[in-house]
């Protein structure tokens, strides 16, 4: 069974195909922020060039965020429609989990941080376990300073990954025990998505297409303003 | 999919799945041959937006993303079609709210790719024109269409399929927007159109002489001054009857709409006049529109109330015509929130 992975939670548009033999093909486009324009043609290109028919896809995996809302919705709507049309199950994977996957061999505390705009970050903590990493606690939304204080409070050696960490590098530079992973590892990858989804597919952790929704972590502004007004 | 591929033939048997997510309705429909509606499912988000007094784009986008697959699945079940028996997938690519449009466009392109059938981009305004053909396939062209909704107020000459001329449009607020704003100001709730329609039944349309903007100035419209006039009048006369204000406001809007539609039909010598868009559900507008057409000897088309509001049957119908005329749209198509009606 082959897995199609779709990843659009950052500025990047990514897709990959793989299975038990690993990743067979992948493509990532980071320039342009043209998620809706690029994604379907990228999937078609990937299938054509790797000579995989869409009818061979047995699972659609998608990065459900947190991340940029519009990109996420393009990815999730596309992935759900593909799974619905192909009549195959889905697996949703967190963007922050995807960021931790390539650095899973580190014994340090792993922290992934994606740019949430408006001076904030989406972040999560991970620790090495046999066979990979495990997330400690929930996804969080906070300022770079919030994260810096949390890192300091752990007192541990930390590996910090993601475009959010890179954007607010000055908030973390002074922390002696924190190492920032260099560019090349800024965005979640579709390859990591396929590999993580494969592991979960072996455990049959499937989801129905209509059960998959983006992880927003932030309510719509209108709702926030409304409840503020209500409380006043 | 014999009809839509190979020799490129698009005919009476060609089945188009239409998808519409440009504003606050998530809709999907199956239409055969551009006219035969097999199913039309509309999931309105009106309750999600009601307390804000208008459509909140981020809330709309989130809701579209949740509803798009269930609504599409239901449209296919109700039409009794299997997924791979659809000949093309059409979606609204504009105009509308960009985040909302992108959900429908993304899903439609993915379905077309998975089923290996053409994708067709549809202009929402053009689709409103095609709503008329869904209910009255015998309509003769050229005709003039008065398209009035929360987002648009247009007078369009439809000369042929795909051949349009913009005759007039609003210079500020759309007519539906004016209804929403006035209803909100009068405390009548959201959406404003039906609320004012209801309250106006109890009022006197001649109680207050609200202005009829640009009445003698060509075919363009302006409604922002009318809204201001309503506000000023109510502030100056705090104990005025709300029903009279609603009725007089509605009469002012309808007078202008009908007068300009008539003038447009006369100017271009059209034999038919059609109404479209959400405001076309307004009782007074329907009544006066029919009277005007009868007086002027024009073939009148009034859409059913379900065809006035946004739906996907009109998207599938417009998609069928567009596919026949121009062929499939490339898959690198995105959404264009400001898409205009292609005119000549
Ligand atoms: Zn509309």
C-alpha cells in the first residue's frame, strides 16, 4: 500500500509518496506562497514522474498544523477530497511532530517552533523514546519570550528547530544550553509525513476524511472580540 | 466519462459536479447537460455569522472546510451517482472571500485529479446568470439580468452564452448590503433582507420619502446615501414606526432597481428581463418587477427562492456551458476574490 503525504502548514507546499520501502518521491516548493495553485499540479507531477497511479494510493496523510490557516485549509481540503474520491482512509499528523522527526536521534530535549505570525510561535516539546520521539504536553501558542523562559526553566540541553526559532533567533541566542538547528530544517517535510504516517498505519490508526480538521490553536478574531465584549 | 473526454464532446449526457464556497453557503450539486438538476445541496452558515451581523471570513473558511466533504457526498448520493461517473468538476473561483473560495477550489481540483476528469473554473456572477436557464431553458437571448445580492448589484446584458456586457453597477454598497445595514440599525437582526421584507408588510411604503439615488443618472446604482438617510430620519424622529421605516426604505430600493432594469432593457432592446441573486427573494421586488415586465411587454424571469441564493446547481450549469465553450481549466488555477465578469 502506498501513502500520499500532503504538507502545507508553512509557506511551503510539499507532497510525497512512499510506503514500506520508504519515500519513493517527493517535491517541495517554498517560493511564492501559491498553495492552492501549486498543490494539485505537484501531486499530479509526483505521480507521473514516479509512475504511481493514484489508484495505487491506499492512504492519504496530511499535515494538520498548527500553521498558516490558508495554507492548512488548502492542504486539508485537497487531502480530504483525494481520500474521499479514492475511497481510502486518512491519517492527520501535527506539523510540530513532523519537525521533530528529522532530529529524533538527539538525546537532548527537542523543541519545535513554527512562526504563528503576530509575534507568536506554535511550539511543542519532545523527548527521545525507543523508535522515535514522543511529545511532552500539548501544542502551545506563545511569544518567543514565553518559549525562552520555558526553555530556561527546564535547565536542560535543548535542540530548537523550525522557522519560528529562526525568525526570532535573538530571543534564544543568549541561552547557553540551547542549540538552534540551522536552515534546511525550517519547515515540516512531506517525507517525514509519509514516514510517520506509515508507522501509524501499521498500528491502523486511520481516520475518516470528514473527521480531519486543521489544528488552529487560535480562535477567529471576531470570536475573540465578541467574547471580550461579552465579558465586559 | 465518455462525453467530456476524448473527442472533447460536451453534450446533454455530460454530468457536472458543481461546488460553491464563495461566501457563507457550502454547496454541491449534480447537473446533467447544463439544465437537469439531479441534486442540489446547500448548507447555510447563516447561524454562525448571525451574532456578528455579517459574514466573518475566518469563520466562513473554517466552516467550509468542515462541510465540503459531507455536502459533496450528499449531493452525489442524492443524485445517485458513483464518484467515477462524474464527467467534470466545476467550482467557483471568484469573486468572493478568498479563504472561502480556496476551500472549494482545492477540493474540486483534487476530485477532478482523482477521478481523471476535467476541472472547470466558474465565475460566480456568470453562474447567477445561468440560474435562470436552469429553471427556464427556453429563455431567449439577448436578455438583461438584474443581479442583486449582499455582494453585488449589477445590470448585465447577456447577448449569448459567454457574451456579456456590463450595463450598470453599484458605485458603493450592494443592495443586499444596504438591507443588512439598515436591518441591523433598526434592530431587526441578520440577515437583513428577509427581516425587512417581513416587517415592511406591516408598514406604509409612502410614510417617508427616502431618496432615490441616481434615478435619472444612467444605469449605475448608489445605496450608501439611502442608508444614511434612514439613520438620520430615525435619529430625528425617535418614535417613528419601525415598520414604516422598513417599508419606505424597501420601497426606495425596489423603485430604483426596477426603474433601472426597465431602462436597461429598453436601451439595449432586450426582449427578456431576468432577476437573480439573494435580493431577488424580496416580495416587493418580485411583485414590481413582474408588473414592470408586463407593462413593457418583456418576457420576465423570476427565479424560485432556492435559486436566488447561492447554490451549486448554477455553478454546475455555468460549468457545463463553459466546458463546452472553452474546455477544461488547468489545475494550477487558484482563486480570484475580485474576478470580474468577462465582458466585451
Ligand atoms: Zn451569489
